[in-house]
C-alpha cells in the first residue's frame, strides 16, 4: 500500500478533521508502515517525553530506559494499527506506555512510584470543595491517592501533576472529553471521602 493510501486510511474515521499541525507526523507514520526506518523522526520527537512519563512512575534508571525502549518497540510493531483521532502521536505512545508500566509492576508485584507536584495537590484540594482543602491535609491527600486503583491514580497524576488536558486524557483513554470530565470528577469525590474519613477519625 502506498503512503498516500495509508495516510487516508489512518485518518478516515476522524470526526474533527486533520489538525494541520499533525500533518508532518502523519506522513512519518504512513511511511513507517512499509519502512520502519521512517519511524526515526517520531522516535526523536517523542523519546524524551515518553522517557519522562516512564521515569515519573519507575524507581530504577535502568528499568526506565528498558521500559521506554519497549514502548517504542511496541509502537513500531503495531504502527499499522494506528488510527488518527485528532490528537498528536504522543497520545498513542502514552497509552502504550501506561500498559507497559502496568504490566511491569504487575509482574514485579509492587506499585508504581507516585510522582506529585505541590501546585497539583493544591488544585486537587480546591476541587474537593471541602473543609479538608487545607495545606495541613496535603499529606492525607497523598495517602488517599495511593489507595486508588492503579488506573485512577494514573489519571490523577496525568491531570493534576503532568498537567495534561481533558482532550489529551480522552485520547489516551480512547473516550470522549465529557466522559473524562465525569470520570475525574468521580475520582476526586472518592478521594474527598477517603481524606474526610482519615481527617475526622
């Protein structure tokens, strides 16, 4: 299949049209289907971001390097299955990275590292709209985050600490923006209940 035909197939189900800013990498993707050497520009563009994504969740540098390499290996192996949804290629790579990291820690029988930022914690506290939204309760919020299911905890990290937009999260989760807003709201309310129980004991 010629690259032009592949490009049309990649974008055929997109409801919002193709963002002009994504055209160059869509051409790289189409070229990569028949020639994996064409994947190099995508690797160069996203390696640092994917490594940082992995690093924030992993404990050992060597493991971070290995897992990042595995993310790109899987992306190259499955590049022919990529479907453009209106977001940059990085969203697809982050989705792969989440699965790679989850598999790694499941096999290791341990939890991923929790990476937080003070400004994100304060934003979360404000969103809880409760008397517990005080600086002295930040430690309890961190403990509550650690009690969440892995997927929910990772959504919190991506939204509040890595500052991803609802649109980016929806692309990673393969859902729509409204669903993502509702899901995060429910997670925040669940966190609120956990923290309130702890603070009021």
